[in-house]
C-alpha cells in the first residue's frame, strides 16, 4: 500500500495522534484585523511559523508586534490585495524558500459592503465583495494548493458564514459570496481526492470584529447596534475552531464547522437581552 501520509503504512497506530502544529508554516490572509489576527496569534501559540498578509501596512505591523509579544517563533509578512490576481501570484511565487512550503492556508480575507436591497444597491459594493470573498479566495487557493499537492501535505481552511445557509434581508450579495465559498470548499475537497490535502470551511455566525464597521463604511454607531444586547462570538472563538480543525490527526478531514454564539440560532434568529 502506498502511504499517503506518515504513519499510514504502520496501520492504526497514528489514529489518535493530533497533528503537531509546531514548525508548520501557516499563511493567513486578511491578518490585519479580527478573525485573521486572532488566528495568526493562535497558530503562533501552537509554535507554528506564521505568514501574515493584508492591505493595511500599519495594522499589519501592529499584528507582527503582537505576534512577537506572544512569543511567535517566526513571522513573515507581505502586503497583499487578494482582489489583484497578478499580485497574488507574484506574492506567493516570491516567498523566500524557507517560507514557501505552506502547510496551512487560511483564506480569511473578506468583507461586506452595505446592507441594501439588490435592486437599489450600488454595483460597486457587489464587485468589491465578489472580487474579495470569491475571486480573491480562488486566486490565493490556486496559487498555494499546487505546492501542497506536490509536497503531499497541506490544509486549506476558508472562512464561510452562517450567511451561506440562510439569506438575510438586504444581504443577498454578501450571502451569495459565502454560499460560493461553501461550494468552492466542497468542490476543492472533491478535486483533491487521492491527495492528503485537507479542506475545511469554518462558518461562523456573528463575530465581534471590525466587520460591521467596514460594512457601514466607518459608521461605528450603526455598527455597534449590530452587537447590541447580544453576546457575540469573539475572534478568538473562531481561531480556536480553526486551530482545532488544523490539529486533527492527518487522516481526519473536518469539512465544516458551523458555530454561533449562544444568542444566535441562524443568520436571522437572535436573542437580544432586554
Ligand atoms: N465578523 C463576522 O460576524 C463574520 C461572520 C462570518 C464570517 N466572517 C468572515 O470572516 C472573515 C474575517 O472577517 P472579520 O470579521 O475578522 O472582519 P475584519 O475585522 O474587518 O477583518 C477583515 C480582514 O480582511 C482583510 N481584507 C479585506 N479585504 C481584503 C483584500 N482585498 N485583500 C486582502 N485582505 C483583505 C482586512 O485587511 P485589510 O483591510 O488591511 O486589507 C482584514 O484584515 C471574512 O471573510 C468574513 O466574511 C465574519
């Protein structure tokens, strides 16, 4: 029998061994804020070598500082707009040799723009969401996965959402981008059959990050109302789920993790404390 992963040839001895993330190379897109930042920190705490990227240099520099403070063994960074296909290809191709063998890709970069009826919305909002959440995810995946297949190891973890399962009012296009992420993750898993590369979609409900402020273009009062009288998930809760999926034994593929706060049932049903 050809062993696809270390330990397979020895039978079942490997089964209960969690994947040791120490020394693994983890690339997190959109690491300058929220879930991406928390995920980079969580992997660093496991001893992983993290590669962080995003567009805002000042925010990214702060995250690098935070990673160092948290004792990250090694950090590499670059500026990247995932909407720019040529830039994505160039950035992955330009990774220094000691950083190029990516073990875990976290496709986290994403955003929502506006909360408006489709027939009244500005098409620029749709373009930014589709270009980032769908095309950006595809560009990074396309640039990284061939190396994983070649090396015979790897894991692609993408940020979906409960929005992929239930469309909410005025959010048709954002929900559609997350439904696309769900289909892309499912399809990628099928495409990777026969290789040991794993695919996971992490699908959170409401998480308290800059997400709503970005959606409402800096209107922090409106953004704060989203989380009013509710206990939202924190970015660290999502980072926990991501690290858990990545650290399962190598023969285990976690397909989907759907997680919400105790006050949320799905993308439309919330319990607001009075
Ligand atoms: N918060 C929630 O309730 C929630 C729920 C479900 C899923 N999600 C998903 O979780 C992911 C992270 O969101 P978050 O809540 O952590 O929001 P956030 O705090 O606003 O972080 C979003 C991150 O994505 C990056 N980003 C946005 N556009 C980018 C681009 N074109 N190229 C590269 N990086 C880009 C941002 O960095 P720069 O601006 O510096 O580039 C930032 O680091 C997103 O995919 C989001 O859809 C969030």
